[in-house]
C-alpha cells in the first residue's frame, strides 16, 4: 500500500491547513473562553466543500473519500478540535442522507447541508442508552402520513444551533430491528432543547438534550425502511470514528509542535530543554506515536473506501488506538511545558480538555474493544 499522498490529496490537505491557519487557529482560544459556536466560520468551510466531503457530486457534494476526509479533519483540528469534530458530525449526517435517502430526500435536504447554510446534528444517544444504543426508547408512532415522536436524546453536538436532526427512533419492537431513522427539521412543533451542558472541553460547540414531545414528522422524512435505522446509524459511525480519530491526531500534532518549539526556547541549567536526553526521548516517543496513528488511520480509511470485509473492525481499532495515543501525546506536551502548560494562554490545556471526550464519543474505547474482540472470535467460531 502506497502511503504517499497524491498531488490532489496534498492540495486538499494544504487547502484545509491554509483555512485553519487563517480562520480557525487565531480565534480558537477566544471561542473556547467565550463558549462561542463559530457558525459563520463553519459556513466558510462549507463554501470550500468541507460540509459534504463524501457526499456524491451530482447533488453538489465534494465526492471525496475517507482518506481525504481524514486529511481535512486533521488539518481543521490542528486549529480547534471542537470545531473540527462538529464539522465531522455534520458530514456524517449529510452522508447518511446521501447514502440511504431516496432522490427526493437528497434533493430536499442536501443542497443546504452541502454548503453548510443548514447545519446537521446526529441524535442516537439517550439518557438511558449510551453504549447500549440498541436499547433506545424514543418512540415514533405512525398516524397516517406522519410519525408522532416522543423521547429525549442526550449529549447532542450542535443542538439548538443545527437546522436538521438525524434522529434514531423506535418504530417497532425492542432491539436493533425495531429502530428507524427520521430527518427532523429544527422548526418541527414539539421539538425543543435542554440547557447547554457545562463541559470539560469542546466549549466551541453547544451540547444539549434534544427533546421530542409529540413531534409530528412526515413519513416521507424516514431514511430507508422501518427497521433500517440501527444499520444506518452504525454505518454512519464507521466514518465518524475515523473522523474523531483524525480530530485527535490534529489536536495532538498541534500540541506536539507547540512543545517542540517551547523546548527549543526554554532554558534550564544553562541549556535549552532540547539538550536533555530524557526530554529528547519523550519527544521521540510522541513523534513515533503520531506517525503510527496517522499511518493506521489512513489504512482504516482506505479499507472503508474499498468496502473491505474488515472495515468496521479497522475503524474501531483506529478510533481506539488514535484517540488513546493522541490524548497521551497532548498530555505529555502539557507536561513538557511545565507550569506554563497549565495556563490557558498557551493553548495546550485546551487541547487536552478537547481530546479527552474523543475516547468516549462515537462509541467508548471499551466498546471499540468489544467490536474488535467479537470480530476476532467470529473468525474462529
């Protein structure tokens, strides 16, 4: 497998890096401090094609693959992991509509999502069902040409600011086969939101509960058939896991770059910190971990593009490996800054706070181990 980027891939990464340097990185600390969701900046990213990275081009999507998506999200996250992660979630929703929607649904929803004039949120988790997603309770009862939906979704990124919600609901019996997927506009009567959650990190995007109280959603807004929803949700998560890994990689790379620069400038006992072998070894370990993560992430992304039989397993492996190792890299970068790393103005502590949740969302890393183990055991049974 050739891990050299093509000219097109290199140009795509450069475009995302330039955008990040000019429109995200200079403002990331302010957004974090003010808990500001930079909608206009996000829409500027949409204008460059970053709102529908792997949506087909017949509807205005960029039509790229998962490797290119990983390059873009990594670049964006080097400026702000929280913003990059929201853009990842929006892309996941747009892809689900593109992949599983009919032509009428694609024409109805995707033009606004492609440009990010309309923003999207993914609604699977509930107060009583996180890792056990198939136990969700939000109920959709069909009445003629509508579903009447009641229930609550928890920890929803972009909630209250997004225009479209891709919601997993129960239309049938308990278990995964009773789940369907509905596209719910933000102005649907009966749809409301909880208070903005106070979080450790990800301050540059809102996180709220999505509350549905007798919300009437047209049957025409259902993606696929009744009972397809769990399959649709899990298919979206394969790519989402790659992107959240890429967001961890971008944040960790930024933390490493800051640490390397700081150590060249900071002196102790008459020498720069880079002169001390123990600290050199720490840098070497961090750099090796970043390169290993990047290589494996691209491997998993290529497998998903190729629809390989082990793609889901590789995506789970990449998500677990990259988010764990990159959090450690960012945390070590903070340590190498000493007391200054603990100060907000240096930007390291923000990266550590932002990356911590990546080990939890899109399926906890413990659940990633479950997926991997089941795949291994399935081969021998």
